[in-house]
C-alpha cells in the first residue's frame, strides 16, 4: 500500500499547531495590552476645546468650587457643562477683551452654547447618576483626578467596566463626608486609613448600600 503522508507531514502539523497556539497567545497579550494602554483608556489625553479652560488656574489657583460651574452635579444624573452666563459672571469684568475668550463672548451675543468636548464620557449604553454618587460622598477627585493640577483637562481614570465594579463591590473605603466631595487633596485621609476605617462601614449602613447588589447588570445597563 502506497504511503499516504510524507515523512515530514507530522512535523509540519506540529509546527502549524504551534504557530496557531502562539498566534492565539499573542492576540490575547496584544488585546490585553491594548486595553490597558492610554490609547484605549484615554488617560492623560487632552481634547481640543473651543476655549483652553484651565482647572489648575480656576480651581487650584482661585479656589472656585466645582459646583459653581457644574451646577447640577448634586441634583441631576448629569454634571452638566457650565452655561455661558456662568463664565460671564467673572469675565464680564475680567479679561473682557482677551482674544482667547472670544468664543465665550460670541456665545453670549448669539445665544449659541459653547461646544465643549466632554473629557469624562461614558458609552451610551452605560447609565450613570452623578447626584447619587455625590450624595453618598464619592469625591469628584475619585473619578476626575486632581483637576486642580491640570492646566488643560485630561481624563484621569479609565472608566472601564472593571474599574467601576472595583468600587461597586467595595465602596466603603471610597466614601468621604458628602459636604467635602469637592475637596481635591485627600492625602492625609489616604495616608492614615486606620483612622477612618469605621467611617465607610458606618455610611454603608446609614445609606443602606448593598454592595452585593451593586454589580447587578441592571444597575448600570438599563
């Protein structure tokens, strides 16, 4: 009976299987690396804005509270971007002729809102309520980072599902006094967690938070 397979057929088969396995492993590593890269998470990336607004100057330098501009953050699902008249409460008196503020003046004159580009943007299929997080004492800096150090606003956190679930499954260490949510520097608190260990656990009970239910799909996907 004639030989069906050549002597090297087995070697070629093994080599092909090895290449397929290596390709699969490489694909997993590539995808994993991509998902953790700043290209995927957008961490540190600055978006072009009609006006180069500096949180470093307004928040860090002047001490303006987040809620002065983001007026709906405590009462609405959305933080909202500041309407033009909020900007003009100061800039009708300060830097009134600055070329960089021309879009603000044009917006006020025409009634067309400034087309700000959102930095902290979630996919349309994700439901997020700002008010409930603020009310429970999740500080602005937890999600938005130290904006008081950002001359131009950049994303500070990945906003990926895993990142959200880490907090939902163990919210106690992330909770702070609600009247201090706009505070930027929590270094003392973070440096001595033992001093505040009971606070988060107490607030979990006060607010009736049930971490076991916070990772249910319909909490964020409705």
